[in-house]
C-alpha cells in the first residue's frame, strides 16, 4: 500500500471515530510509520493542507465533475 493510501485510510478512520484515544492511537501509528522526509507532507495532508498550496480547481469544476457520469472501469 502506498503511503498516501495509508494517510487516507487513517484520516477516514479518525474522522469516523468519536474516541479521542482511538484517534491519537491511529495518528501515532501512522506517523511512526513515515520516513522523516515524509513526515511534513503526511502532516500537511492530515491537517487538510495541500503541500503544493492551491490546487487550482474551482467550485464550478468540482460541481461538473461530481455531476458527470463515471467512466466504466
């Protein structure tokens, strides 16, 4: 599994949990698994920041994408 996928999974579990202790445990395990060079980016993603700053996608583009029919896999 990629590190980004791990960050996403942990983020979803933390969001779904009401237990503060469970959230801290999930985050601690994830952060301990990251290499030092990955730590800053991991924390940025977990805190809702994009490491590169603005992504350049406006609300109109997001609405259009969510209304579009998904492509067949």
